[in-house]
C-alpha cells in the first residue's frame, strides 16, 4: 500500500519530538515495555497467530537496492521486529521493493511473515513471475503469495496452489484496493478456498465492512487491510486539528493510532499494512495494536467525527 505522505506525518510527530526534548518523552517515542505486547489475530485456515500490524512497501521501499539507500529502511524494519512486528507485504509491481527487501531482510528473514503478489497473465508468465520474486527476495520460502488485483485469478491461483503443495509458499490469497472491485472479489471468495484477502478499508472508506469483511468471517479467510489511512485523505482532513478528547479513552496518542485502532476494532481484520519507512512511524503505528480498541459506540463517534470534518 502507499505510504503516508511525509509532510503530514512529520508535522504530526513534531510535537511529540519537542515534548521529548523538554524531558517528557511521550509513549509513542519510548521503547516498548512488556505490557505493550502487540494484539495478535489468527489466520482462520491454520490457527497461526500474527501480530495485528504490518508494513506495506509500496513507494517508500522503491529505492536503489544498495546498502546506503536502504539503511533507513533497514533501521525501520529492525525496530519493527524489536517491537514484535512480523508481517511485511510487497509486490513485483512495487518497483525495486522486492529487491530492497531481499537486501534488508538479511539476518531477519526467519522473524518475518513475508507476503508478495503475482499479477501475470497465463500459466508460464505466472510461474516466471513467482520465480523472480523468490530470487529478488533472496529466499526459498515465501509465507503468502496473493493474486494482485484479481488478475487472471483462476490461472494464478492454480500456480500458487502448486507452489503451496511443494511447500514453497504457505498461504494463498487475492487482493484488491478499490471499492469497485468488491463484487468480483465476493464472487472469488465464494468460489475459491482462500487463506487471505487484502482489501482497502479506512475510517473514511468503510464499504468493506458492509459485505466483504463479514464474508471473510463466514468463509474463514484472513484479512490484510491496505490504505488504512485512505492514502493521504485522512491526514489532510485532520491537518491542524487536535485529537478529539474521547480518543484518550482507548489510548490514542496520535492521528495514525486513531485511524489504525478504528480499522483494528473490526475483528474480521487480521492485519493492516500501512507504509512505514522510518523508525518513528513504526513506533507510532505499532502502538495502535496495543491496549484497548474502540467499542461499537466509540467507533460510531469516530465515524461521525471524520464525516463532519
């Protein structure tokens, strides 16, 4: 998924940094404590539990695959792992992101639940694309490969299931990122046996909660959520606005946490995957997957708040 625009996140975190400089380091900038254990959610098809916050690599991880260019990303991923994170999602279409991950995950691969995608047309092309992903990611096993944007779904799923049978991948799925794709997604979810789906869902884009997320529960499918910040819409909507007072009731200390806790409060969601290219973003986002989540009444207040701005 695309990352949060740097200006909006920088602005929102500057106040926290200034406070820390004055000797009052806020929670989102402190090292994690044992009490800050991440919420986990199960993969229905296996029972395996995943930390309920992951990293998406679109755009921000599309840098030159060199030690110098990837050093800040390596720092972010190391912090992510130190705080208990595991899930990292990428795709062949994300420029150099697979190559970059292959480089920065050296020594960390066994601690990561690694997901990528396939969007080829035709069996041979799909086989070639998945083989390139193994090479770029520098691994002989990928945890999840999903059909990207429902491209040639039946053929690609057949290729992925063959890889699963050989033990080269562990899970298969499909992805979308627009509401307009939901009808086709629902058809695929009803027809195919899937381990994962990936969908767009955010405080200002709630259509997935109407049918797709309930269907995932019914079909026993794990859900990754892309664009949980609505690309830059949510941060633009609240620019220069303080958090509402009621956000403190469920532990929110930043707008990112406010938006992510809303998504996680839907129990059908296994793992949002916001972009995280800096250690400070990692700390901020992962804090959303700790503590209490908003209840139904609080979620309605969150919806009313964002609808009114």
